[in-house]
C-alpha cells in the first residue's frame, strides 16, 4: 500500500495494432489517427481529474508508441514531455522471433496467440510473465512511495502485470504472477492505497501488445 497515486494507461492504437501485427520494443511504430484521439482523450480525462499543469511525475516506456502517446497526454496537461522518466522496465512483453509478424501467420504455425483472460501466449524465445513481473517490481522499488501523483504511459500486457502487483490482484493460476483485468486502449487505471479503479475507459479488450 502506498500514499502515492498512480495513473496507469495504455498507449493509443498503432499501425501494427490496426494491421494485427505483433510489435517489438525497438521498432517505433506510430499511432493511427484513432490512437492519437485516444491519447488526447486520456490527457483531457487527466486534466479534468488533476487540473492544468499538475505537479505529477511522468513515466514512459522507452518505445515510440508510448512516447507519442505521452506527448499528446502531456500537451493536454500542460506538462513538460522532456522531463519524463523514460525506461525499458515499462516496455511490453517481449514476443521474441514472433515480433513484427502478423497474428494470422504466427497462429497458422503455432496456434492461438491470444489465450485465456485476453492475455498473450509467451513466445518460445520470448518473455514470460514472471520475467515481466521481475522488471516491473524493480521499477516499483526504484520509484518508491513519495506521496506524489505519478502518470505512467505503457502497454497492454505489461500494464496488467504492473496493476496486478500494485493493486494486489490474485496470482494468476497459469502464469504465477498477479494480473489485473484487461482494459481497452484509451483507458486509465488509478491505483491508490493498494486498490484500483478505472478512471477512464472500460474493461475487457482483446490484447494487442
């Protein structure tokens, strides 16, 4: 349980999402028009909650799609994008050699990628859920509990693990770490005092990394 508040959001839709391709963490895929609209809407929702130029700490996954989303959010809030704390600890699940391939092509060879609870099945040479949890736990420990508001722009799967850890969700029976429910792109989850509420957007969306 922390005294800080964490506003955790997914990046907006990207060209890879729209084309049903698995993204990597080094190819900086741009947002679609819808993705830009989602990011702007999240920024407006945060401004309604926090006001203009709030004294928040901005954390961003070191990926182009998250950085572009954060830029639009920061513009709405009136905060400095250049002061954001950028880290690969907030990156999306690493899908190994499946990255950049279409869902249809990978599924034709290996079976379903989207599995129970709208999760992604780890690739044989990719990252599993305990590995995601380990790097996110390291980020949590470094960030600490300073009583401030933190805005976190990241990804679908990794944000579910972060929210799961921070909000005390049960350990997933098959993946061995806490995993929060799926949220649609353009959603904001607020974690405060060890509990989570959906501040903006809605639950249950098919995951595209």
